[in-house]
């Protein structure tokens, strides 16, 4: 079942109106853009290795503990309420390329925002940016049953950016909401992006 399509800047209630929603899966997908045609035909394009991560922030928007950065080299936060599915090196194939599972009820009380970001691995050395990516999206799936609740297609031109702040799950009182952000950023490594929030 298709979820609600959001546009950049939109927010939506997740738990309000979805009684019993406890576990969600944040799915992120992308495809390599078609390589440019050169004089002698199609240029071969190196694989672009995008890495999805979750930065768990306090109410004041701070990363209070480095273990609250959930990514390919730290696949879960300390109480396993946010878990990364593992690294996809190419973006080839259909469906989500990487997923992050979130148990909303178990997210520690001092975490108010789960910021979902994607960056290009080794972007500087490989001379790659998000202009080499197409069909990127973030979606929220009900962890029980797998129905898609929300989808945000990232349609802006992100040429020149090496990181992308896709969206965030955030607390609103006792409820959880989702905000579609779609902001390009410059960060050669996820740790550099995380440093913004220290």
C-alpha cells in the first residue's frame, strides 16, 4: 500500500492516528545516475557508495554521546532501539538500499530527534557528489506488516553536495512525527556531519 507523499518541509503525525505503531523502518533508496556520453560513447561511471545513518539528538538538537551515531560502523545505539541494516555499496537493484529500524517506544527519553542522513563514502577522493545520484527517497514503513506510511522523494538538484539530510523522526509530546527536510550538505565522512551537532 502506498503511503502519503510528502514534499520538502512537510511534517506528518506518525503515531497519532496509527494506534499501536511501535516499530518503524526508515527505508532509503537511490540509483546511480546515467553516466554522461563522451566522444567515444558512454563513459564508465564508478559506483557511488551512499551510506545512510541516524544521528540521535537531544531536545536541544545535540549529539550527547558518540554511540548515538548509528551508521555502518556502529550499527545500533546502546539499547538497540535504533538499528542499521548494514552497508549497501552500490545502490543497484530495486527497493530500499539501506534501512534503519526504530523502536519508538524504546528510544531513550533523552533522545528527541532521529535525524536520517545519507553521505557518499570517500566522496572527496572519488570526486563524487549527489549530482551522480537519481531517484533518491526516504520512506517510513510500519514495522508490523510492512505497509508504507510516508514517502518523500528527493527531487531537488543536489549537485556539488556530498551529504544529504533527508528527514527526521521527532517527538511531539507523547507522539512521534516525521519531517521531510531534503537539505544538501558538505561532509566527506559521516563523523564530520555529526560534528555539527556536538
